[in-house]
C-alpha cells in the first residue's frame, strides 16, 4: 500500500480508509497512544495501538525517536485534542531509539543545548517549523524573480576580488601552511598556489552579477557567501546565503520599488501557505514574552509583525532627515541610546533603525542617500559630492534587512573612488570594462536570507535559522 504523509491525512475526511504511515515516534503513552510525525507538518497524528494483541517486545521498542511503519484504519477520534486517529492493525519498528541515550526527549530544551545537537534538533517542533518556513521562503524567492522576468545567475564562490572592500575574507589555498614557498623579499609566493594568485571565498556575488545584468537585463543570485568577521552576535554568521538582484536601467527609485515589492511578495507567500507553522511559532513567541520583563516584550506578535510589513507602505526617508529625527528624539537627548547621535555622518546602529521603524514612523522604512564615506565604492555619487544613492530597508525588531544602491556607472568617477580607497585597479579590470562598453544606469540590492528567515520565524538568534551555523570558533557537523 502506498505510504500517506501525515499532512495529507490530517486534511482528509475519508474515514475508514486503510492507510500506511511511516515516521518517528514523538511520544508513546499508556502503552497505547503513539504521537507520530513524519516531517510533512508540525502536527502529529495519534495512532492507537491494541496493546493486548501486540507483541510485548514490539511495545518496548516504541520509544521517542524510533522510526516506525504503521498500517491501520483512519477513524474519528473519541478523545480530545484531535478529530481523527489511526487504529493500528500492524506496526513495524524500522529503527530503534535508545531512550537512555536519545537527547531529544519530549521536554523543553534550551536553544544552546539544541545547537550542540544540531544534527538532531530538526526533530523538535520549533526547528521543524523554522526549516519548513526556510524552504518555503526559498521557493518564494525563486518564484518571485522568475515570474518577474529575472534570470538566475550563479556567482563564483571562489574569487580574487573583495566586493565590499572590507578585507574580512576567508583565504583559499592549497599551499602547505607549515612550509610556505617564499619569494626573495620574504613574502609568500602565490604563483605556486593552485590558482596562481591570492583567492578568497566570496563575500558577495554582486560585482559579477552586474556584468550579467549588462547583457541579460535582470538577474539575481541566491547562493552562499562568507565573512571572516570576528563577530559573536545574534545577527551575524560566517557562512550565510545572499539574495542579490541586479537590474539594468533601474535607478534608485526603481530599486526601492523592487525591494518593497519583493519582500511583501515572499512574506505574503508564507502567510498564505505556512499557516500551521506560523501559528506554532507565533504562540511560542507569545509564551516566551510572558516570562520577560514588560520592557523587553515584543510590541507585536509574530503574525502581527508579518502583516505589518505586508499591509503598510514603506516610508522613504533620506539619511539627512533621519539624522535630524534621531538627533532630536527623546532617547538620544536623554542618552538612552547606546550610541548617541551627535552629527551628520554617523553610521546608524540597529537601535536607531528600530526607533525609526517602531517608534517614529510606525511602518517599515527605506533610508536613502547615505554619506559616501560610510558606504561601498560602487555606489553612485550624488551631485552634492558627499552622498551616494544607497538605500537600506529597515524592519521592526531587526533593523536593516536589505542594503542596496544605484551603482556608479561613470568610469571616471568609479576609478577615482577606487584609487581613493587604495584598491588595485588591476584586480577589477573586468568590472571597469562594463563602464567602457555600453555603460548604463543600473541598480541592485542584497538581502541576507537568514535575516529574512529570522524575521519571518521570530527566532531571536540567527544561528537557529540555518541548519548548521558557522561562527567564530565553531564549525561543528
């Protein structure tokens, strides 16, 4: 008989049908009631064993975590908490689980403990819900871009250039680090390395994507990126996934339109298609808030926060206007901010971004026209000579979720900015070529996928929205 998944069965109304289920035991109580889950839904289905007619050796092997195959009949449930259950006719143990050793028992575990058991944490309700939502968001991302005429571009993971100019990159080498070949001046002889030059893991696929946008019009990357930033925060990973669209002939306003439409689309998709998982995570966040002091509680529930983004127009505010608002606001004047805003040119922190979204405008915000000296070299310089056509999208609870800009298409200006930052033109000769041959206005943005998953699931730590987090001093599994 064909196996039926639990999600399909729970949406069925065909009682008395014979079914075959395969999954993992979440709980087994009274030698009678199995809560079975197969990963297709956050909900378990109750399977009722006739313990008087089931071999005792089988009953002893029905333990939390065990994999089982069950055949039985779908019937209306007489108990509370479910409207249907499976009356078991036969049960086969596919894989035993020793209850004395299995770490994921049916009780509350700390997220720290679960990170230490990341290979098994997916078997909990919280992490199965998070990862199903992650999968749904991934589909929604690709679906949005394909429907809107974009071409998926696979940017190289190994690169010789630093897109952000920050230098925080992981070096790629096959040289023996215990016996490095040296040149006469004592420096490492990179000509002996695999690629014959210094190479690193990419921090962004943007620069390469720009070259493809100049021929295909609209492209997007969705791939792994790496930052060797020694940052142990709840918002940073060393390995993460980036979504980066690049569009020829789009200016800054077009770029802001695209970012807003894209974000609303993918969040709307999960609101429509992941109701059970979102309801569970919404309730989890609500219960968690009850144990916090009032001042630390979330002002909106998870579902309210998601609908807040979808239903509100994003407020567009210049950096200069935002600085004036922040400089004159009560938290700044009373020195409640950790980072006090004194003058134009300050690099905004998460606390400032969240104030603008949650307290002042009370809607998602897009800041634009940032000071040139706090933004990357590739952003288009405005006529005032001191700001660039950059934009950041700010969300409640998280601050910046998207960063983008209109790109600098003028060769002379781009070369000047590169030289001012002491970037070697020879490293970017191919990038500069696009400004020589058919240059045009173009724009794009980057969205860290894990930040989007974190926002959508309400998880407090970004390490809990990626299967196996890579952070400083941590590369387990």
